[in-house]
């Protein structure tokens, strides 16, 4: 993998030249790292050599994952009908060519300049992620890691809108607010922000596409739902109706079975259903949501917006460039709704 920082002059420099800020020794690895099997490559090879009949037996560095796994054990079927209408678009989607590293760095630098945050984010390229990209705080620095195989010409800017334009900027805004600490959030009784956070980021991934199909969020939702009742190999064969590529199917099944050791057993890691869940809840209420305010308030649910408005610090908050024209932004959300054959009546029925 490669690690670089983009300086304020727009020059990419090795991240090793950044000042070192010691990391707390007691810090636990982030969830995505903890749930990555240590024998992943070995089990992948065995699975492919068996012609997709072997049930992977995964091992993890973290011995105790039960608390996390218990939280995400139950899968939902609330949006299954909508998912089956979106998924046929999957085989028509292409992200274009995988970009060479030089073009990825150039695109990242250009995007950071658009958002006015050059020099603030460490960027890494990796081939070891289970997701397309992830934004975390590492050694007290915001760090974006991009999966090289997902850095495709038609998808990269959407990924940057997802990670930097949504997660990073909402995180910056959140740090300015009186509810920045977990203790204060709890005292205020705030709802979980994850459905809004991931739903918004997922919408921003497809926002500027001519055909903004929500197939990725739909496939994650569908795969998790069926993982709850299937083994790894059964799931792998089941999703072939939508995904022909064995490599892509492996990635989706792996995500749905994260945390399992013996994948011959039914079971899922349901966290990935949050993307579609959040998307549809936001689309359901899109006309009533002040999206610029929602971004300015930071990591909060849209359901908490109105009661937090009087408490908020708004003077130094930042809004992503693609959200500045509110009429255009609402039109783009309407286009996403129509492109995925969704309707307001349908969403109101599902989410009264």
C-alpha cells in the first residue's frame, strides 16, 4: 500500500514527513480491521480451488468479537421488494477502467481543492480493504484509505464525495458542536447517527451519475438478508443471478459473513444493511430536510435536527461544494428516486 499527504500547495508528499502524534497504546483496532480474517488469502484460494464448494474457516486477531457480532446478528427484510427491483441494474453497471496510482493521486488532490481541505487529510492506497474506501482518525489525523481495485474512472469522485464530502466534513462540523463528546450525546438523548450518516454518504456516491442506480447498497442489503439463512457457498451461488463475477461475489459474501469463523453455518453481519436503510429514510423525508443544516450539525440523525438547531454553533461549519445549490441538490435526489423506480407513495407506506 502507499501513503501520502496532500500539502496546502497541492503537492503530494510522503506521509512519513508529517509530524508524528503518538497514538494511545490502549487503542483497539477499528471494526473493519478487527473483522478482517487473518487467513483471508489462504481461505480464498481454498474456496476457489474447490470450485466454490468449500466453506471458509476464518480466523481473527481479535479473540473476543461476540459483543459486536451480537449487535449485528439480525437481518431485516423491510426493503426486500425494493431491492429486487434495483438489483437487475447491477450487470449493466461499469465503473470503467481501474486508474493508475498517478491518476488517483491527481483526482484526490483536485477533489480536496474543491472542498478547501488540502493538507488536512492523509490519503492511502491499499489492496487489503474489505470495502471500497474507509475514513478513520489514525494517530490523531484524518486518514482516507482507498481500495485500489475500486478506484475506477467513473466511480472515484463519487467515492470522494462519500468519504470526504460527507464523512470528513460532517466530522469536522461535529467537532464544533456542544454534542461532540459521547457523554454529551448521551445526555441529550440523541438518536443513532449511522443510518443518516451512511445513507447521506451513499446518496452522494451516485449524486452526479447519469444513471444513479443504488445497486451497491441494494446488493449489500440483499446479501446480508440471505446470509442469515445460508452458508458461505450457498450464498455465493445464490447471488450469481445478479453478480456473474466470482471475484465480486466473493467480496460481497465476505462482507456479509464478517466475524464468522465457521461459515458453513447460517449467519450474517447485518451492519451493511444500514446503507439502503439510511438512503430510503432520507429520500422519504427529503422535502422536509434542510440538508445544509444537517451537514453543519455534524454527526447527527436528521430526526434530531430541529431540536438541536438552537444549540448549534454554525459560524465555522463547512458545506460540501455539491450541496451549495439547494434546488439542484433536491433535483438530483428526485432523479435518484425515479431512476430506481421508487415513489413517494411507496416510501410513505413503508416508513409512515
